[in-house]
């Protein structure tokens, strides 16, 4: 009785432990289902959980969700150790969906900590995983972050690559606002690369979607358009869009710099200087915009003859450009991304090449087997037919002998005589039918007529007829070659027996002379 009680308690304990684990995963999956759209709800679920007793799989998902919630709600994150543990687990167990998201969010955390090289490393890995899984939303997020990092370090070729990838992804997701933003960014990058015509094309496309833009975004569109048209030399359009920007009553920082450039072009240097300084005083004016403003101020001071201020402004531009930490990071960023892309392309090329090579090998084996089976079947058919012809000839001789014997002995057996004569006639007709068709085709060849329209059965009759007509040569071919097809035997008949040249063979088969040479080469390859 005691033993039974202990067994029941043990089973109950096991069920309780199992149920606890299942409940933990169920709650984690509940949080996972809402974390992207309602991170606060996911955070509430996670707060009610404890990591005590969690399995390795549960801890990996918990770390991913905890990091995702902190990133989306702008919570405090001290380091990336929690999400790194999740990545270690997913790298071992190959869950590419969670692995891709884990790499993305660790990259996002590192980006916040200004660890740009580490962030790019994670974003690139997440990009590869999202593209292999065709996860459009994750691809979109990676393209945004990779564009931002490369834009920050003024890596224009990579910026252009990712802003175009982002535009394609936004179109795939059918998000009109995101499409509009991507078009604007495409225009800006093309303008920075000096491709002003392309920049104007993209800003025109963005302007076609302006009805979907909120007031602050509309101001950004007009300010960007004014900047790009001014850089393209179209001052009239630049002024028009600058007025539209002013009507939005926005403090968008791009507008001040654009207006400063326009005022400089109009000779209003004092106003241009004031606007450039206003630009630099805005909280959103980043390093790159500050460099543009200082460059513009240096040009204006040169025009006004203030050499000292011009020299000071140019020194500040050089100081920005010569920042070793910035330059070194930018160089490392470019080199690392290039190396990563090259390795990825090499792996993709190797994978495709291996797949194609495997397919070619399989096809070659199938073709070889088909040829072997076809050749075996043809040889079997030829031998069987040859045996049948020999058997028919032997039987015909026997029947004739029996008929002659009965006629000499004067035996009166009408039924037996009729049967023998009927069998004799049938066998003679069968032989004569095959040999007749073969004779007709052979005769046409001798007259150098085209036999391209002859059916497969008629061609086989020709080969069978020739085997009976030239048994020694046929046996010689049998010893010399292995597994020839009907067409190849006909080729040998024309070449070795009728002594046709290549032009005559091509005319008889209605093919090009190159095909004749190819067939000769294939026949030679069949030599034993």
C-alpha cells in the first residue's frame, strides 16, 4: 500500500513539473504574440513571470522578449548580455525565425550604445536570415537600420543600396507613408552623390503622394524638394517649394539650409549667413548638416572678402572631417560590410553551383541510363527479329520439304497440306514484308534520295534488311562498336557501305553538316 502511495505521488509530481513548464512556455508565447504591436501588454505578462525553473529554450525566448519590450518602450537596458544568451541558444538549435529577431534587437541595442560596428554586424546577420526566410517585416527593419548607420558614416554607396532595398520592401508591404518616406530618402542620397537628375525624379514621385502626408511630413517634403531643386540649379522651383514650406509654419531644419543657399545665389549674403547659423542652432542638426552649414558659411565669407572668418569656417570643416574616431569607424564599417557581402555572395555562389552540379550529374546519370536501356532494348529487338527471321527461313525450308514429300508419296491429306501451305505463306509474307520495306529504303539510299521522312519502324526494317544482306559487315560492326542506335547504324551503312561523303549524308538525313560530324564523333566514342 505504501509503495502504491509513493508511485502515485511521484506521478503527480512529474505531472506538476511538466504542467509548470508548459504553462511557462504558453505565457511566453502569449507575450510573443503581442510584443510587436502592444509591447506594454507583453511587458505586463513578463513582469508576472520568474526565471526560476525555466528551461534553456524558455530562457532564450524570455531574453528576446525582454529586450524587445525594453527597446520598443524605450526602457533602460544596461548591456546586451541577456539577448546575447538568447542568440547563443538559437545559434545552437537553428531556430532561424527567433535567431533573426534576436540579432536585429541586439544590433538595435548596440546602436543605442554607439557600438556601430557591432550593430552593423548584427544587422547584416539578421538581414541574411530575414531574406532567406522571406520575412518582409524583419527585412524592412534591417534595411532601415543599415541605411541609418551607413548614412551616419557618410557611406553613400551602401546608403543608396539600402534605401533602394527599403523602398522595394515598403512597396511589397504596401505602406504608402513608408513608400513616401523612402522616396524622399532616395532623393536625398542621390543628391548627396551628385546625381541631381535622379534626385529630382524621386522627389517628383514623392510629391505625387503628398496628399497622404501629415502636416509635419508635408513640410519635410517641401523642404527636401527646395533643397534638391536648388542643388540642381532650378532656383525657380526651389523658391516655389520654399514658399510652400514657409506656409506650413514648420521649423524643419532642412528648410533653413535650403533658403540660405538660395539667398546666397541671390546675393543676399547677410540673410544667408543668418539662416545658416539658425540651421546650426537647431537641436536636430546633426554632424553632417553642421558640416554643410560650415562649408556654406566659408563660401559666403570668401565672397564677402572676410578671409579670417572663411579660414576659421574651413578649419572647422576639416576638424569634422579629420575626426579620427569617426574616420576609422567609417573605414571599418565599409570594409566589414564589403567583406561580409563578398563572403555571403561566395557562399550563395557555392550553394547554387553545388545544386546545379548535382542536378547536372543526376541528369547525366538519367540520360546515360536511358541510352543504355534504349540501346539494350534495341539490340534485344534486333537479335530477336534476326532470330525470328532465321527461324522463319528454317521453318519455310521444313514446310517445303514436307509438302514435297507428301506430294511424292501421294498421301491424300488435304487438311494437312492446306495448313502447311498456309503457314508457309504467312512466314514468307512476314519475311518479305520486313525485307521489302528495308529493300525499298536501301534502294532510295543507293539513289541518294532523302529518307528523313521514314518512320522509326521503316528505319528499323532497313537495319534488319542490311543485317541479312551484309552479315559479315554487320558482325564486324557488332564486334567493333557497343550499343549503337538505329540512326547510327544507318549512318554506318551510308558511310562504310555506300561510301557517301558528308554532304551526301547530310542531304539524305536532311541535317546540317555539323550534325554529320557530331554523329561520327559519337559513333567513334562507342568503339570497344
